[in-house]
C-alpha cells in the first residue's frame, strides 16, 4: 500500500503551524482499525511552544476515525489547541 502525506498550514493565534498528516499510516489489518499519523510544528515563530506541545513539536498516531470525525486534521488540531488552552486557564 502506498502511503500518502498531506501538508496543511494554519494560523493559530499568530502562530503559523504546519500539520503533516498520513491518513494510512498503519492499516486495519495490523491493529483492527486504521491508524493515522499526525505531526504539528510551529514554523513561525520557529518551534514556538504550543499548548499541546511545549517543545513546539507534536507527533501522535491515533485512529483515523477520530480525525475524520473532527472534520479533518486541521479541525482536529484546532479543537485540541483550544481545549488545551481552556484547561490551562
């Protein structure tokens, strides 16, 4: 199976973020469900800390259905950032 990688950019509170998304990272034949890989980093300011990644880099493998249910990788990250911001307040 050929892997595909999507690259998205979004502005979040003055931070330019790059989201790299591999929707077919680990097939269901291995785990029982499809897993995707998601990576987020701040590209401006470079490696700035984020609520979900104090080091400025977030990488995680999770069921693809979670990202799909959120509306895609950009919407998923937006929700995660907002949730973590609220928890920190």
